[in-house]
C-alpha cells in the first residue's frame, strides 16, 4: 500500500498545474429568438460619439455571420424623417425597419465618453454605453443593458486612442451579448513528476500551452502507450479533445482517468466540460433557430470550412466564426 501511495504522489501531486487556453462556444445572453435581420442605428451622444458607437458595434457584428446586417442608410432611405433630428426617433426607426423587413434594431446612448483627468486613480478614462434591443414586430424592447469600460493603468499615453479602445471594448461586449460567440478560457492540465512517460507528458504540456494541440496529443499518446494506466496522459488527452470541440470523446477520456485515480482536478474539469456542453448546445440552438434571411449589407456569403485558431489550436465551426475580445480570457463557471 505504501508503494502504491508513493507512486500516486509521484504521478500527480504538488505544485501549480500548467494551463492551456481553449476556445469555448457561448450563447447570446440576451433573447435573440426570431431575429435574423438586424439594424444598428446611431446612438444618442454628444458630438460624433453616437455615430462612433454605431460604427464600432456594426463592425464587431459584421465579423460574426449570425445576423444579416442592414445598414442605417437603408432605413433612412425608406423613412428619412426618422433620422432628420439630432438623434433617431424610435417610432420612425421601427416603422422604417418594418418596411425594410428588419427583425430587430439595436439602439442606445453613449452615457459617458470621458477622457479623464491627470490622475487615473481618481478619474480614469471611461466609456459607458446603454444599449437596447428592439423587437421590430412588437415594437417592444427585448432587453436593455449598460456596459462600462474603464482604463486601467498609471499613465494614459494617448487619451483619444484610449477612448477608441474603450469604445471598441464596449462594442465587443455588446456583440457578445447578442450573438453566439467564442471566448477563451484557461483549463488546467495534469502534471507528472516522475515515472514512465514523464518526458512525453511534460513536452505535451508545453506544446498545449503554446496552442499546438496536435503535437501535444502525440506526446501524451506516447506517454499513454508506455503506460496504459497513466491517468495524467488520459486527462490531458481529454483536454485536447475538448479544445477540438469533441465533447463526447473528452468526457470518455476524463471518466477513464477518474476511474484510475479520482484527482480533484480531473473531477473539476469533468464538471466544467458538462457545463460547457450545455452552453454549446444552447449556442447552436440559437444559431439553428434563425429565420431565413434575405441578403443584406455585411451578410457573409458561402459557407467556409472550419477555422483553427493558430494561437490555441481550437476548432471553430465556419457558421460561428467570431472575434475574441482582448480581455475575454476567463475560467469556465461551475454548473
């Protein structure tokens, strides 16, 4: 028994676990059922900030083919009076959207576009957007949110550039709220300290950290070939399957690893995988429930093959290519 316990400790114990970045599919947080054709209109805001907000959000949405985007100029053409004032008139915008066969309108207000003061600790640059998604058929607001991005740092090198970056951050968060999208998460890998397969496992961990999942898989498989009960290799092979979007195979590998040794990391990642499966199914259901759409400005054309992100090796289906916000790396929530 003492020899067995020592071998277990040698295989998995101690130290901080290495991590690898994986792209995971998340559903839109806001109810988007029945919205296929979407228009983004100028936000209410001082100066040109409202137009900047519309342009930033439209650019983000154009990178994700979930919607057929209808440009504001199309609405203005059919209902010029709705855009004649300093800000769009909601009633007129809805009427124009109905004539243009638009399902939803995204509007809002630039609540703050503040360059800040000399001290970034007490008064940093800040951008705040209030957004609302309007159901054109009913004229009702589906949902409304407020999004704030604030500069974090001691010195602001260029305040205008900083404000543009903050606006783009708000736009990215807005797009994520209303589209199925991918986010990056850090997933723990298992670590081996000595025994058969040690070198191969460590090599695989380093490769996975760099997003080289195919090479990492080969290394971990080599360790498993040396010792079919190497639960570290089994667990990490499951993470590789997870990165490729093969949730079923990942679950099988994780269950096998847990059957050999019920390590806390293995069990935690098994729960995280189950949670992610539910999120992915919800996102795919949203994509599958879109109404048939007539062509519109910014609509993506013919289907493309799956995309493999070079930085992570994760596979993204062509129907759901999406941008990654700069600060979207996070950990998966427990169910």
